[in-house]
């Protein structure tokens, strides 16, 4: 596929239109009818919009092949600019030819020159970690939790979600037939930067990770329940709004530790699970 060559840096296009088309919502196969001002337009496009334009080899545009050392140096700088903190898992997620060993000598030279620092900054990943000094200052500033939880809801496939690529999914209690994955239609809830919940496609099953002790356990549980209500309100599960949550960590939602907090967030228990109806969602504020 031509886009596989694009991600490897071998092929490029002369317009950004194909990139916008690639990231846009997929269209139905075949000719599609579009209503425009009362008229029906039948598209005669024979190839996807993301394949149009003029394609060429990057090497032909640069005029000379990039040498191995220059490529490694440029790639290392790009990884630092993109991630701030680079580990072996970052190189694997980026699909670098040769893996982490292809850029390790560059990071070692940067460390010797005092431009990056090496240490064991993130637990649970490889020990060879290189970071920019401002990034370490930012990490130190996040050691103490804020007074109010900082909650972020992302698509599970979002590059900003590190779980499933840069970080492993946290372990779950008990044997689970199904678990979290970076699948389309799924959502993750990050609480203070850590994974708080995973909401499967269709929002009928959820997996949550709560601290062992209070008050942190209640703090995260309350933030997760409120975030699930936000997911329903935004129509991320159903454009009409609302949500029916049946299972949490493989057990009925009513039996999960999240049950009390779901009720506080506006969910109503039923025989099927916890239901948040559209009528109970907060109305949008008028700015007129």
C-alpha cells in the first residue's frame, strides 16, 4: 500500500489534500450520492480520495540518499521533539528500521554532550531512557497530585494514548476473557495522566483501575464515573446521547466498586445495568 511507504519516509505527495482525506471519516465503497441544493451528485471517483495527487520518491526530491549516520541523528532529534522522553518502546511503536539500537549511539553522544539526560524515569519500561532536561522538570512538577483530578477522555486509538503501545495495559484482577485494546470506537479515561478506565466499543463493557486505598480510590472512581457521563453527553458512543453500561471488569455493573459513583454521576440502575438516559443529560448552555 502506498501509505505504508509514506510512513516509512520513502514516498510523498505534492498536496496535503490526500492527508486530510486519509484522516477523514471513511466513506461507503463505490459511487456515493450526495444531495446538494436539491440535486443529487453521483461521484465518479474511481480511486479513494487519499490516493489522488502526484506521488514521488522522497529520494528523488532530496537529490541524494541520506547516509546512515545523518538519518540516525535526524531520527533521534525527531523522537525527542515528538515525545520528549524516548525509550525502547517508543522506537518499537514508531517502527524504526533496526529498532532502538539504530539510534542508541546518537542518544549516547547527546548524553555525553549534556544535551539529554539518561536515567530510569518511567517505571515499567526499558531502563535505557533519554529525556530532554525541560521534560524532566515537567515530570518532577507532576509528582504531587492536583487538588482536583485532571481527567482526559481519548479515543483508544489516539496517538496521545500511550497504553497499548508505549505502555502495557495495566493488569486486571481475575481472569478476563476480553481485555482492553487499541480498537476503533473504544475510549480511555486518564486521571492525572494514569489509566483510570477503558470503555469498549458500544459502551456496554468497561474496565477500571482504582487505587487500593482511600482517599485515592474514591477520588479516581468518582472522576471515572463523571467522565463516563461526559462520554455519553458528547455522543461519543451514540450520537443521540445516553449510555447503557452492563459490565465493569467482567462482572455486572451493579456489583462493581464503581456502582455507587455511577449513581452519583446520574446513572440509573436497571435490570440490564446502569443507564444514563438522554433526558437526564445536562442541557447545553446557551451563549445567545
